[in-house]
């Protein structure tokens, strides 16, 4: 009985720490493979991605095209030089994937973490009360979560995607793979159309968002029906 208890404790501990270890390894790789200045600015962008209203639709174009961004909490203005589109895309997708992995293993624990827990409960309440908000995802399930994470609007990352997946009754690992696929495809699409997206968003935010949604939906429908 004691051995079983020790195993359960070890299992829970591993599930808690492994996502952080993976995140740490990812950061080490960034420092090892990239120029020091670029790696620091890339890490600032990864950090900024956690704070609304910044999302992949703004972080990735700034990283790819270059520009100035204010980092939340630090209130520091960072001038970002142009970063390779694929590196920028995979870095932000990596954040979504690690967050999704943490929630696959630690969803109930995450609800007890200050700020994160209250945010999860808030999204759950919205999902339960507002039947129309996430109802379109339910019949599509895997594709729905994948689409939700791909479409670049505020609150469509790995955290909210994981919560919605739970609300519609998906299995944890299906949620994880849907978020991973959606984030990778969505981030790469944004990165390689960054200049166009940035110019459209500056002129007309709603028009830019509509164009992105149409492009992503068309791509998904193509892959689903072929």
C-alpha cells in the first residue's frame, strides 16, 4: 500500500514538473541556437504572449516584421529586430503546447493556483451560461478546438482551448493534440503572412481579423473534405 502511495506521489510530481522542465529545455535551446540579442527579445515576446490583449495575431507579426512592444509587468519598451518566421511561429506554438500539456495533467490543480484558477473558473462560467459562445465547437470536437486555437483572436490560445475542450467533454489527450496542431498551423500561417496581416490590422482591425478567419476556415475545410 505504501509503495502504491509513493508511486502516486511520484506520478503526480512528475506530471507537475515535466512541463516546466520541457519549457526550461526549450529556453536553453533558444539561447544555444540563436544570437544573444535575438534570443532575449524572443523570450520577452514569449512572456508578453501570456498577457491580454496581446495574442499571436500581434506578437508574431511584430516578431517577424520587427517593431516596438511594451512588455507587461516590466513596463519596458523593447525594440524587436526581425526574427525568422518559422522560429517565431514555432516559439509561440511551443508556449501553447507546454500550457496544454500542463493542463492535461494538472487541470484540477491549476484551478487552485491564484489568478490562473480564477481565470479558468471565469471561462467555465461563461461557457456554461452563454450557450452560443462555444456551441459551434462541440459538434466539430477535435477540428473545432483546432480551429479555435488557429483563429488569431484574444483568448484563443492553449489555456482557453484546454478549458473549452473539457467543457465539451473531450478526452485530455485529444485536447492536447488538437491544441498542438491548431497552434502550429495557425502560428506558421500568421508568421508567413505577417507583413500583410500587420498592414491590414493597422488600417482596419475587423477587416484583418475577418480575412484571417476566412483563410483559416477555408484551409481547414479543404483538409477535412480531402
